[in-house]
C-alpha cells in the first residue's frame, strides 16, 4: 500500500476508535463522573440531541475518510526511471579486448575514439600502442594486433599479405619552425631543397643568416613516409635529427633556433610557427578543398575485410562511421574520410 494509503488508514482507525469511545464509553462513565448526581430530564434530552448531531457529523467524516483511504490504497505505485538508466535494448553486450598498434600521429584521434567507445561499451577494453606505422602493420600481420594504425597509404608488399586499407580520416602534414624564424612561406621546390640539403641557410630564403637544422622522423614513421613520398624524396633526405614521435619533433623544433620539422596538423600549438606552402595555410578547410598539398590518409588496417572481423572490431568501425564518431574525428582537427 502506498504511503498515502497507510497514512489515511492509521488516521481513520484512530478517528473511528475515538468516535466509539465517545458514544459508548462516555455513557457508561457518566454516572461515575457525576458521582451520583441526578440530571434533570430536560438537560438529558438536550444532551441526547447534541450527541445525535455530533454522531451524524462524525459518521459523515468517517465515510469521507474511508473513501479516501480505499482510493489511495488502490493507486499503483510506479518506480520512476533515473536519467542515467538506459533501456536494456541500448546497453551493449560486447565483452573483450580490442588491440591497436601503430602510428604516433594517430594517437590523439585513437585515444579520443577509444575513450568514447569504451564508455558506450563498458565490457570492452581498447588497448593502443603507438609504435610507428610500419611496426603497427607488422603487429597486425603477425596477429598481435586487431588493427594496425598507419598514417600513410599501405605498401603493395603489405597489401599482398591480405591487409586491407581502411581510411578513417585525412590529415595534413604541417611544416613547422621555431618562433624566431622570419621566413613564413615556402614553395614545394624550396621545401624539397631544404630536406635534400641543397638549401642550408635561411638567408637563401630571405631570412636571417642561420644554419637550417633539418629535423624529421625515424625510418618506419608514417609521417616521414608520407612526407617523403609526396615530395618524391624517399631516401634522399639530409636529416640533422631523426626522432621517434610526433611530440618529440614538436618539442625539438620549438627549442631549436633555425630548425624545421614536420608533424601532424592536429598537434600544432603556439610553441611553433607553421609555414604556408605555396601561399596556402595548413588548415582543415584548405585540406578539404585540396589546395594544401601536404596531406595523407589515416588508415586503420585490418587483416581481411571488416565484415570478416570479430564483433568488437566490427562495432569499432561502425562507431567510427556513426555521427558521434565522425564528430570526434572533426573535433581533433582531422577531415572525415566519408
């Protein structure tokens, strides 16, 4: 019985008890209370009339309370759903682990997608290792990873192993320098000549007289592979430093006067200057318009088609294709591949 019914039930019981006490017990005690005093007949009649009126009023009130009691008792109590509850149909039944390995340039996107995916699928754990594109594809080929992240297109030798190139986003490669450099725009030819060692001083490009410190990524890096492939300078670069992560390149360029380096567009911050290339700024809008030439795919490779993968991997790619997944890709500064 609901709380309202219980309240009225107790109140009604107590009220009824007092009615009967008044009507019957008071008569029995009246002679004792008056200690044998005689009551005149006219006073007795008035008392009886008064009791009759009181009785009618009390019986009417009792009837009303009885009706309310039963009405309250018949109400069905409902347990409201809390705002945090999800219908069972929306709760994921997936359980297990998704293992990814590969590109350090894809770390920001991969982590953002992983966090959101695990919130929607509490039984799934996503483990991601950022060890470079080539190492990620090798992990996929060997079976130690479900997905190989590559920030470059797959090589024919990789595709021949049954590895499928699933492009999930498009990224721009930003060419950066330290904040003190006065040069702000490079042509494609000038950029090529810097990295192949033909141009060695910023004064040759209208800047201050300072040696150019050429910084790049390690062999096997997807960013390096894409950068050299686009400029057609594979195995021709004269690097001063070869670093093993996107973050390391960003930090080194920021702290080294006269330096130049390349990083994924989505990691750019205020610690460095970004070159225009052929007069075009490195922005998502310009990449989408195909006016900025240094761009590459972000690939989440699988061994075999997505439709042949386990349920967790299939759910992962479905999530990326969803409106929520696409919003995350855009939020981290990338271009949707859809």
